[in-house]
């Protein structure tokens, strides 16, 4: 027998070892593909489940991305799609939907979505607390739509919602801030101040919220009225403007961008407004959301936007005023109280802004002039009596400036 014949059985054995496992694998795949009973069901169900999870994750990711980018309508579409994949009972989706509705100003739908979220997130106290907090904020804002005629029923409902937050999550500090503000608005000042003091004691020293609460403790009027937040800007010409510099003036903030068609459409009316009220105690300030500084500078030069301009690169002013859409206009009176706030542009909005501006200027004109001390009369000083005891100098007067004359922190009752 030749060497080759002697090796043949070993070669065949090796071939069998290599080929048979591959053939068996292909056989299993073929059975699964043909749909034979007992073979297809489990693999097909597993694949469908995996595909469903992938689709949900993709939809949720797109929703959250659009929410961060402030594309609220698009975010809603994807949150709803993801929620549908979870039998319309996805707590994370409902929370995203509630935030988007809030940004879009759909207050009634916010309340309905928060109620659904409380049910869907029953096993997640932190998310339940968020739902009740947003519900309370929404109710409080609805109650204060007309500050001169506040809705006590909605404020009471807001109080109940904030107390539910603290029941679900006692560490949710901002709920205590919001509760304090709501109680003051309900004319229960002592209770409200107690809550604000508790909030300050348990907050990081120096935080914006703690500073805001402290100012409300010192002057509860800040909780009752919609005071503007402190802010500062630097113009392209190098001029620094802060809230303190604007005391006594009526201020219109224009939040805009060159990329925004309605913003661009509004520019001629702003030019007209700035010129018309140039002799009044009024200042127009435009806060841009542009990313390209050169485009921004070129636009304001071309369109002769000669009033103070600011490129809000870090969104700090937008965040302070909770701006979520463009254009947004905020009118602040001479006392620092927000008197008009709207988003979008139309001829109607233009008229409303001018009417609110005239009203604020009229109110500022009624402000009493600052008191000045009378000039001393020229007369010879009396001769001191040698027997008289020395007279101690008078104690300095406490002249703390009225809080109503300063611009101050963010609108109350809006802490998330």
C-alpha cells in the first residue's frame, strides 16, 4: 500500500470533522427560514423583540435630541412615537412630552400629561416628584396670568401639587422654594417666608436660587409680582450694561437671531420703535442667539440696529428669562417688573408691544422725583455753653434702598 493510500482515511476524517458542523448549522438555518413548526417561533419572536427595542431607543434618542435643540414640535412627534411603542404608558416619554408642551405654552395639555405621568411612574418617586412640580408651576403661572386678578383656586391647586412633590421626594428642594412663593401669593406670607427660609438653609450658599429666595424674604413683593432676573451684557462697542444701570428705565428685551425669519421681519418695527421713544427713559436691547459672530455683526450694521446688541454665546440671558422660542419680547418697567412677555411676531404683536411700552412709560412718569435736602441757611453758629455736656453725634440713618427700584431675580414660581 502506498503512503498516499495509507493517509487517505485520516484526510477523510479531518474533512468530516470540518464539514459536518458547517452542514448542521446550514441545516438549522434552513429549517428556521422555511417556517417548520417548532423551529421558527422562538427565533422570530426574539428578532421581533430586538427590532422593537431598537426602534424605541432610536425614537427616544431623536426626541431627546430635538428637545435639547428646542425643536419642540419635532420632539413631541418622536416622544409620541416612542410612547406608542410602549402601549402609551412610557413614563420617560410622558415626561419629555410634558416638558415640550410646557415650552410650547400648551398649559392645559401640560396638566393632563403630568397626571398621566404620575400614574405611569408610580414606582419612580423621583419622576413623580418632577411631574407634580411641573404641574404646580403650570397652575401657579396660570393663576398669575392677570396679577391684578389672581386665581386663588389655581394657586390652592398649585400648593397641593408642591406638597405632593415633597411627599414623593423630601429632598426635592426647589419644590420648597415654589411652595413658599405660592403661599405668599395666597396672602399667607408668614408660611411662605418660613418655607423660603428653610429652602435657603438647605441650599448651596451663593446659588442663584438661594439668592433669589433671600431677596424675596427681605421683600415679599418679589414673590407676588413677576420681577425680572438680574442680568448683564457687553455690547460690540465694549459698553457694559447691567440691571443696576437700568434702574428707572423701561426696557424692552428682544430675543432673536439672524437665522429666524420672523425675527428678521420684525427689525423695521424695532428701528421705528427705538427712534420714536428715543427721548423717553427707554432702552431697547437685542439678545442674539446666533452662532456666527461675523454674520451677526454684518446684519446689525446693514440694518442699522443702533441700540445695544449682545451675542448670547452661552445662552445665559436666554436661560435667565426662560426663552424657548424666537422672537421673544420681554418688557420690563421702571421698577424691574415684567409687564409684557410674548413670543412670535405679527402686526398685532407689534401693536401690543407699543401699547404696553406707552403704559409703562406713563407709569414711570408718575414716579415722584427724588427728595433732596434743603440748602442750609447761612447763620452764625451758636456759642456753646461751657457747662453743657458734650453732644454725641447723631446715629446714622438706615437708608436701605427700596427693592422696588431695582431689577432683580428670575420670575418666581418657575423652578424646575
